[in-house]
C-alpha cells in the first residue's frame, strides 16, 4: 500500500518543477490528485508525465492564478466537487522575480512576487483549512526556501515573501494542530528546476552552466538537488506518518544553510 493511498492531494504550481515532481511521487504512493497551475499547457503535459508511471491515477487539472482569491476559492470548490474532500495540500506555486538591488528593484515585479508567494499561499490556507477542519484531519506543506531562513543577494521580495511563508506556517500550526491539521514548510536550496535554470541565466547570461558549477561549490554536498529529492520529503510530510511534526521549516539543501565560511 502506498504512503498516500486514496488521499486527495491538491498541488499548486503543479505544471513543472517541484510541483510536478511531487505530483509524480504522490501518484506512485496512491494519491488522487488535483493539479493547479496558471499555465494550462504545462498542466496538460504534467498529466501525461504522471500517467507514464501511474496510468490509473485519478487526476483533475484546474487553471488558476493563486494570487487571485476568487480563483483560489474556485480550485478548492472544484476539487470538492470532484473528490468530496481534501486530505493534503502542497501550497507550492511561487516565482523568483528578478535579480536586483533594493534601490533598483522594479516595484511592479516586487508587488507581483508578494502577491503570488505570500498572498497566494495565504489564500490557499484560508480556503483549504476549513475543509480539513471539518474532517479533523489534514496535512499542509507550504513552500518557503533557504531564502526563507537566510538572506539572498539581490532577491529582496523573494526573501521577504519566503520568510513570511515560514511565519504563516508557524501560525497555522499554532491555530490548527488541535484539529489534526499539521502545517509545515520546506526550504529547498538550489534544486534544478526551470525556475533555477532561469536564475543562472540572469546571473551569467553568457555562461549559465558556469554560474551553476560555481554555485554548487558553495554547497557541502558539492552539487545541486534534484526535484525528486524534494518530492520524497514532501510526500512524507503529506502522509499520516508525519503526524507529530507541525510548524517546522525543513531545509532540503544538502546542508548548505548550516554552513559558515568555506566548505
Ligand atoms: N527550485 C528551487 O531551487 C527552489 C528553491 C527554493 C524554493 N523554491 C520554491 O519552490 C516552488 C516551486 O518552484 P520551482 O523551482 O518548481 O519553479 P518552476 O518555475 O520550475 O515551476 C513553478 C510552477 O508554478 C506555476 N506558477 C507560478 N506562479 C503561479 C501562479 N501565480 N498561479 C499558479 N501557478 C503558478 C508555474 O506556471 C510553474 O508551473 C516556488 O515556490 C519556489 O519559490 C524552489
């Protein structure tokens, strides 16, 4: 029996990267999936990818921008229409914004990062929690970042939004653990997804691979992480096994956030 046998799991930002990797792993563990993304094409491809390893997985796709409260209500309601309940919520959709100093950061992009990474995560909590509260059961995994526990050069709105995710995670745990709802956050380091590939292009447009190699040298594991390595931890946190872990921000970063000086 899989770790998520028959559980209904909602995943935002499921079209690619960490969301997709978790969808694939959750399907292998027996979950029924509700996949949310604002990129309809990516969602369609994601379903194909999932069906390659688990053809019988129940899956619905919902096109929604998580920064739009109405759309968040809608993805929750449509999931309930399809499955009648929600057991687990991977509150993952997020963007990085641009690399720029505090003085020069484009204000429109700043607000967009906050709208998606902070408000999007909050709306998700606001509308999923009442469903879980009725069931006296739920597993929530919010996506913060190492940028939610440390500063990251030239990424002020991202770092601010991810610290906020870690803070909201603590509060959700305080307010709802008594209803059998655990809330945790993950703090991935640099994991090779399309988002990170884009960041290396911005750091070194002439040679993104060189930026990636240099970045990996600062990591005690001397490599970047793979989306599947994050997915396994998330699936554990979404499972019944993680019943007494709540309010934590768990780094998945090869040890990097603990380092001081050269490694
Ligand atoms: N990859 C990493 O190294 C890393 C590290 C730390 C944190 N994270 C976080 O993990 C999460 C996923 O990142 P990723 O690397 O997989 O990114 P990605 O860009 O590869 O994939 C993100 C997915 O989310 C979707 N999305 C973005 N904004 C959305 C919105 N407003 N509404 C609905 N869907 C939206 C995109 O269409 C895309 O399919 C983000 O919150 C990111 O900040 C990633």
